[in-house]
């Protein structure tokens, strides 16, 4: 008996939560913020929600957008695709204007179809799966983070362009991360067509030495090496290349770009290139957002805070520029206007990826990684 | 041809390190029929001791070769102490136990030592300074064989010749051979078998420490796990050459190193382990007791 009474209480409590949403005023801009707000992946979703609320509060305090208030509508998807579709349906049925989210790539993919049918634009702060934008299936999708293949693309372009290499050797450590980077690099190099991939090979992590591989690189006459993997193998490779008197550029991913590499490779690290996330901490917007957050919550913001903040800034700017939330106009504004956000000055390309965010090439100069322009 | 020579030299370097470690496996197996799985850890500890010592010596202003020699000597002493203690704690009490018991105890010691270093030092990779100097006269052929590689080859060769002489011509060597042939009989004629076994562990550990210092200085990084990989390869080398047979371990190491190097060079380095173990399988099919191993009749 007691239990069923308890259940009714819970039901009433849950229903009462829905009341404010349905009762909300019609003359607001409704921004849905979807992502994992509970569960073990919540640390990836909460910062975006906090960021969206902070931006909304600031805008509302200054009189809102186009004279209307901005209303943030949180929606939990726990990063689960099946819950994400429900969350999306719920947001759409509540006449949401734009969605910030979702956070996980799988959940995002599941929800996007629903937004697409309802002509709702979704901007994810964190879904990095490349096909989400590149497949062209979801013209309503944008993101303020670089896709997974961007590093490989950047490395490929760097080798072909700035280094002017003709033949490149691509090595990887046979792991998901390293081989993924190597695969994307290879794909983009072959697409570029200017550079020949003369060698594509896995090395065994923890092997005693890599001199046979190094000799092979020399025999294939490669004039640059791209390596997908982490810093211990990278240091071993680069030190053996130096020992074998082979002086060709070496490019690694962000698994190499760190203090661990500098420490282990020592003087061999000098001149090594690595791709890594752009340094955004120098932007005024970023510093301001961070300072506001620290002032409000008394701690450093969590993962994807910057990207969530930027997504909110970008969409509000687009609404302001177009004077409403009409789909085609918003799309045009997002893709043509540069906006100052916490991840830098960005706009979106034809496929929905942000231009101006992502990865840079760094080089070890004087024992430190220096961002190359 | 150049490419062949390059691969040959890198295979020889690798192989001679495998051989140094394999000797420890094979000597122990020859005398007490125990596969000392903790042997790779002794190699790793040797490298760590050398790293610590070289750090201290650098502070005191020593340089280059003197650090290398002092660090190596101290690493050898430490490794010998570890090997001796290991045998005393983990194997001696199980001397008359069923053969499986010391084997389990060996695996236990291996895990213990790995985790001990992990906790006492660090789980991260550490930089190991290049203690082996660059020789001017090696510069023209540095792309084929560098100074460090030359030092590794020469040191391994000297060590192995020294070991052979020790076993052939000294009292200790004679006692070791006697113990290997028949432990009970050796004891009856007055050989202190326990001492001989301790000595075997000490010699094996010293060899492993030499290998550890050379490799760490060559590749420039160490962590607590390097002993495991090296141990597996060296054990393979020992089996390849015929476990229990000392020249066999040396030969097995070289064969394994060359097989890996050529596989990486001519086929793909992704498959170097496949080739290494493929060679092992192939040779064991043809010669079940290894390259130089003798088929031993079961003693009743």
C-alpha cells in the first residue's frame, strides 16, 4: 500500500515539473539544450547546459534578443540514442526554436532525423563523428568542435603544402587512436594527389627498437613521416631516426603534443611537428566566459564548456542578424556571418562544420611546442 | 645490398640483447629445470638502477663514459643482489616441491617486481640519458651502424665469450656443469649445490642488467613494463636455441633478432612478431629440442 502511495507522489511530482514548461510565455526564443544531464556521462553534458544558461542570463539581463527573452529548455538524453529520440520528439513538440546538442555522436545521430523533419537547427558542442556533417544527410546540423578527421586532414595538408613533401611514410601504433589518425591522413593525402604514400605500416608498441622500420623509411625515400600514436613510440622513432642520421620532418597527432614527449625525447624532440587543439585561451571572449564561470561556480568549467558557450553565442547572433528563427534565414546567417565566440571568430561551412576552430600545427622550438601560423 | 646490411646490423643488435637475456633463462633452466619468469624484471631493474645512478653521478659532475661504466657496474651489483634474493625467497623453499609450484612462484615474483617498480617509481615512461658516446670514426657508417650499436655488439660478444670461458675453465664453471648433469651426484662428490645455484642466478642477473643498461641507453626510455616484453622475446630465443644450452641461447637470440629485423624490413613491421614466432614454430617442428638442444632421455 505504502509503495503505491509513494508512486503516486512521484507521478504527481514529475507531472508538476512539466507545468512551467507548458505555461511558458509564447514570446520567448526557446533554445533546447540536449545532452547527458544525468548518468555517468553527465560531466560531458552539464558544462554545455551551464554555458547556455550563462549566455542566456547575460543576454536576458541586457534586454534579450530582438526584445524577446531567451529561454533555455534542458533535455536529458543520457547519451543514449533511444532516449535521445524521445528527448528530440519532446523538444520538437514543445516548439523549440533551436537545439544546442546533442553531446555524444551516437545520440546526436539518432536525434537529428527528428529535428530535420521539424526544420529545427541543431548545433552540437561535442559530436565529433565525421559523417554527421560530411555525409550531407543532416543539413540542419552544425558543430562548434572539429570533427575527428580534422587532425589527419591538417597533417595531410601540412605535409603537402608547407613541407612540400613528395613522398610520405605513414606509421601507426596499430591502436584505435593511432591507426584512426593514420587512416585519415592517408585518405586525405591520396585525395590531395600531390603526395605519394610510399609506406603505410604499423609498428609494435614496446618493441625493443624500430631501426628496421627507420631503414625502410630511408629506402622508400620518404621525405616526411606521419606517425599516429602516443609519445613513447614517437620518441623512440624520432631518436632512432636521428641515430640513423635521417633528417626528415616528423608529424604526430595530439597524443604526441605534450610535455611527456618533450621530456622523453629530450633534444631529439627539437623540430618535431604535432597537430593539436588550437589554443583558444588567448581570445577575449574565452577569457571572459571562463572568468564569469569561475565567479559564479567557484571552479574551472568542465569539458565542452567553451564549445557549448560558442554554440549559444553563434545561434543567438544568427537570430539577431536575421530578425527571427526562420530556418532558411538562420541557415544563411550561420554560414555567412563571422561571430566572435569563446572558441574564436567562427562561421560554419557548407556542411555545417565550424571554420576557424579545430587543430593547429605545432613545432618543438627551444624545448617547447610553438603554434605555427 | 646496403639495405640488407642495414637490416642485418639492426637484427644483430636486437639479437645480441635477446641473447644476453636468454642466457639467464637457459642457465637457470639447465640447472634446476625452472623457467624463471621474473628474469625480465631483473633486466628492467638493472635499467632503473642505472638511471638513478646516472642521475646522481651527473649531479656530482661525472661525465660520459665514466657514468656509463659506473652506472652499469652498480646496476650489475644490484641486479645480482635481486637475482640472489629472488632465488632464496621464491625458489629455494620450493626446491623439492612439484615442478609447477616454483613456476607459479616465478610468475608471482615477476608481477610483484613489476608492480613494486610501478609504485616505487612511476607508471610513466622515463627518459634515459644517452650514456654511450658518439664516436667520430663511426660517423661515415652511422646510417648503417651507430656507436651505440657497435658498443652493444662488442659488449655482448665480450660478455658471452667471458661466460663461456668461465663455464669451461673455472672451478665455479666446473661445479655448474656438474650440477647440471646430475644434482644428486654433484652433491655427493662435494659440490655445494645451493651455492652453485645461487651463483647461476647471480651470473644470469648480471647479464640481464648489462642488457638492460645497453638497451635503455640505446632507445632512451624505460618504464616498469619493458622487462616483460624483453623477457618474452628472450625466453623465445632460449627455447629456439634449445633451452638449457648456453651457445644455443646466444644463437637463438641472434636468429630471432635477424628474423624480426628482416621481417620488418622486407615484409611489414606490423608482422615482425608473427615472423619471430613463426620461426620458433617452424624450428620446433623440425627440431623439437631447439637448434642446439639435445634430446634428453627422461631420467628415472
